[in-house]
């Protein structure tokens, strides 16, 4: 780790409790921690490894992505699934995903996290749940190795599917595992990669895929295992009307009611999407401190619907932001995701439904609350040095630099940030990745993607 001094930042958007915006302040980073935020910080040259002239930059807390499927970066823009809804979309893609290999997992992680870092994201969750029977059982490990190489903070989810088509589920038999295999490997991954300490770069989440792809027994045993190890749990829920009908037909319960019957509510749980929660269910989420990952781009592309985010925020639900998989988003762009969240809620629920500040909160502090890592999500002394910097004198911001929050969400000729710092380390500089060779990643990734699609 290095010591960094950002001098005279034009505006620092802190997202602290007071939502302070600090003009012409310095930020002193010692090791991986924000040591001091003040005007005119005086330190000796010997203490500082790098000084950044902040006068041309707006500074923001690093964005937190709480739902993704990194491996899907290799199955973007496939013509056959551009105009189908979720269940048919999945049925087409499962056979392609059955061709995942350790190398595909590694490089797809590099591609996804590179996009995230270059759009201001410093922490990401990934939900990995496809384990082809003909591949090594430790596929997920490759995500952690790639994340370490590129320098992003990762909450890696050991996902799972145990119900194949022959069992009444959606996926083919080639990508499902037995409950015994899943639980054994879940324990292995936790013990190998989970770091419960503050400022951890790697944490593990247990994440059975969905009510239509795992058994109730697995859901119950998974949440018990997660709580035994004090790790979080995550799954897809209430994403589509098809899922709602599936749960009512199969279990006689709506999706949230079904998960509640399996003890899947609480501050250590969050659900991706939540598009079709009703008001009573939103009340229950707030009461139990259960979180939600809002994925507006994916929900728009697959025509799943618009989550009731204004109601969730008003009632105190923990809401975060996720890009979802790149096959249902076709991007890993967190700044674009913020803009879509802003526009979707205003379009559906009205002009006063949401503000730019609400959206930035969801993408920062909201994320830290959902994944239970309180030392990230805001720029404050003693917090993790996770942040991104954007020059305010770009063409796309010209004439609109008066509100830094609205500026980053609603304007701009490019969402590529200038500098990204994760855990006190510069990982993007002048809009370019620092720790990896982007061109080599692109070439290798395209080769692997072509191989998957043509196999």
C-alpha cells in the first residue's frame, strides 16, 4: 500500500451522515485508510508516495455493485435472446454457460471488473452459480484470483443450482449439482477465501440461485451454514411474474412468503431485483432489515418491470444498486446504472419519486449497508480509501458543473472515470487500468468467448 495526498480537490462528495460536500479540501491516505480530510494538510515529502493535484477533480466514494454475474460478459449481445423474457432467455443460455472453464471464469472476471473499475466501482459482489459437471469443482476460485490481480474489492458468491429440468426446475442437468456437493464446496470456499476483518478485500457470500433452481432443503441448509460462519446470503427474488406464478403453483406461496418460511429474512440477507414485491412485503423487508439489489438496466432489457424503489426508500428498506449479469445488461457500467435508476423511478413514479442524491446513496452507503461492510461507501476519516475522481472540465460536463451529484449521474460524454483508488491503491489512472494489460485481456477474452459460442 502507498501513501497518497490529494491536494485541493475541487469538491469532495462525502456521502457521510450530513451529506457534506467539501470544497478545496485535501485527502490524506495512509496505507489503505483515509487518514485525514482537511484544508492545507501539511506532511513531509518522505511520508508521501504520490501527490495528486485535485483542483481539476470532483471526488466521490467508490461505487458498490451488489449483483453481477461476471461470466456473462462472454455472452453479450447474442441475437437470439435480444427479444425474449427471463425464462426463455435462461433456457437458451444455459447450454452455452455449460461450456465454462477455469480460463473463461478467470478472464470474464477480468473483463467485468475492468469495466466496473473504469466506471467508478471499487467493490463488487458476484453471483456465480453455474458449475458444469465436466469442469473442476473449484471454478469459483478463479474469480478471487482475477479480482486480486486487477485490484477490486470482491464479495464472491458461491451460488448453486440443484433442480434441473427433470426435477421440475429450469436449468439442464449438465449445470446442476447435488445438495451434498454444493454444501461441501460452500464450506470449502468460506474457509479458503472469507476474510471477516475490517477492510477485507475478499469475502464470501452463499447464494443459491433462485426458488426455481434449488430445493427448499438446500435453501434452508445454506442459510444455516452461512449463519454458522457469519457470512451473508443472497439470491434472486421477485424478478418476474413467471417466477411469482412458479412459486404459487409449486409452494402455494408468493416468493417472499416462501423465503420467509425458510428463514431467509434478516440483516444478513439481500435479494436481487425485488421488482414484484407488494407494499406489505416491502414493510416486511424494512422490519427485518432485509436488503434489495436494484438492477434497473437488466429489468428494463428483459421487460421484468420496475421495482418500487421510492416506496422502499421511504419505508427504510436497505436498497443497493447492481448491474446484474452482462448478458442481461450487456454492460458493467455503474454510472450508467445510476442514471437508469434515476430515470426509471421518475418515469414510473413521478417527478418527486427520487433525487440524484438518493441514487448516489443507493450506489454507495446503501451498498455498504446491504453487504455489511460499514467501512466503505463514504469518504470519512478512518474509512477505507475507496474513491474515484473525475475531471470536471470535460466536454460533456460543460455548463453543468454546479451540482456534482447530478453531474456524475445525468451528464457526461463518457462514463470512464479518471482515477479509481481501491484500498489505498491507484488501480485506474488517466482512465486506464494500472495493474493489468487491458489490450491482452480484450484479445484473450474475445478468443474465449468465440470458442464458447461456436462449440
